[in-house]
C-alpha cells in the first residue's frame, strides 16, 4: 500500500526563519529588549496620568481586546465577526473547530470571572459591568469545560509566581526566560505535535496531517502582568493580549532567538495597549464636549463608555448593567441619539444602541449641532435619577 501525506497546517504557527545554525547576535537581542523595556515604561507613565473617565474607557477597550485576542488564540477564527451579536444574545457563539480545546463560552466566562477580581479597581469594575450586561450563552449552563478554562488561568498564575520569584532587577526578561522554560515543560501549555490520521481510499492509505489543538496560552496572556509587576517593570498587573505565542515555545529555537521573539511579542502587545490609551483619551474629550454638563455618576456617560469601548447594547442589557428602568433606557437612548453620540439599529427584531462615530470631516458633533431640548431633558432625567438614588439610600438607613 502507498502512503501519501496531505498537510493541513494553515492554522499552526510557522517555522520561524530565525531557527538557524547559530544564535542571534547579542546586540540584536539587546536592542529588542531595550525597545520592549521602553514600551513598558512608556505605558506605565501613560496609565499614571489618566483621569477617572479615561481609565474607565481604557479598561472597557482593554477587556474587548483581551476577549477577542483570547478567542482568536484559542482557535475561534470567526470570533471578531460574531462578537457583537453574540454579546447581545442575537447569535450563537464562535464556531468550535478541531483547533479549539474548549468552547468560547468557557473562555469568556473564565476571563471575566478572573478580571472581575483584579486588584486595579477600574478594570475590576469594568469586568463586572460587562459580565452583567453580557448575553454570552445566557441560557447555557456551566459545563465541565468551564472548569478546564478556569484551571488554565489558575495554572498560569502559578507559573507567573514561579517565574518571577527570583527577579532582582526592574527588567522582566530573566523572568520571561524562566516563564518560557516552565511553559515548554508544562503539558497544559507546551505546543502539541501535529495530529496524523490514516485514511483508506480504495487500495491506498493516505496520511492526513492536521494542526494540533491550541493550548490555552490566552490564560498566560491574562496573567502575564503579574510577572511584570513582580519585576518592577509595571505598577499594574494588566493582561497582555497576544504577548505569549506558540512560536516562542518551539523547541528548535536558540535561547537568544527565543528571548528576542518573546521581547518583540511583548512589545507589540504593550504598544497595542498604548494605542488603547490614546483612543480612551480621544473618547473622553468627546464625552467632555457632549456630556460634560452632567454629574460624574450620571447614567448616560456610563452607558456611552460601554457603547464606545466595548460593544453595542440592547435596552435590556442597559437595564441589567446599570440598574436603569425600561423607561429610563429610552430617555438615555433619546438623549445620546440627539447628541449624535449613538444611533439606534434593529438587528433580528431587537433594538440596539450603537456608538456614533465622528462626522465625515473627522470632527465630533459639537453641542451647537445638537438641539438644546435633548440636553435639557437629559439633565432633567439625570437629576431625577439622582433624587431616586438619595431616596433609596435614605430608606436603607444610609446617609
């Protein structure tokens, strides 16, 4: 019998061109690590200067980035395409494939559960709000694979503690090297061999090579900030979506090659977080222009932060996430639409609020372009909600 190989490996990491007969020159590694350290320090400084509103906008944007990156790493190729409708409960979750080790529901639940307990309060608050609003598998009961996803995060946290235990410098690269060694030795995270199946076609046996199931490196990305804070490189243990890849764990790499790939990958992740900071500042400026006349605890800005940074919202999601009555959601929607900060769309019979992008000239709509009545109505509604808050606090015995 003859045996033919058919290679179906498009979903796997490519064999890296740096895997050669000699390691990379030390000066190239030093340059990569120096640029990575600069990006880490820059992001730390940017985060320290954020206002409260900017922090909230950054955190909801970061959570969206974390979830989408994690789902893509887990093998869900259609995650970004389906994400908004899935979040609103209007469509099924991303499609499972032979590359996926557990369901998208399990990945999302595990990440939101972990980040809801994050020590940085703005990030924990954002995760809790998103968890309340999300319709990710709202009617889907917990399954065994949910425990597998949570165990992956727990194991990743344990490895971070081991990798960062001996750090004595404010640079994370020695810890990163130890982490990659631990990951390569761990059966949960080490890259799997490609699977080969033998199929019979008439009098021939055909060997079909398929990509192996993805290991849950998304859990390592979620916990990586712990290693960076342990070394003193960061003040906050933020997740680093896309920072750890199967490519850096390949056994054929030299130590310098692996270290350089790890530094470049971390730098790309940190640079993306810096872009989210810039985006948060632009959105905060728009909020100050359009909704600056409202109190800081007003519902309309809170709703818009989630719309702008995370995903469109249905009225029922606004009710669950912010404790607003159905009638109140209409008032907020009317005001945001009139202020040209949101628009209404109907998807599969469900009304959604969708963030409105700036005008065609690249500039946001100014207050002069919106009618005065909606802003007055919004302020009146906000004052009424504040009075209700005070009455509820008084009835519960709180000042």
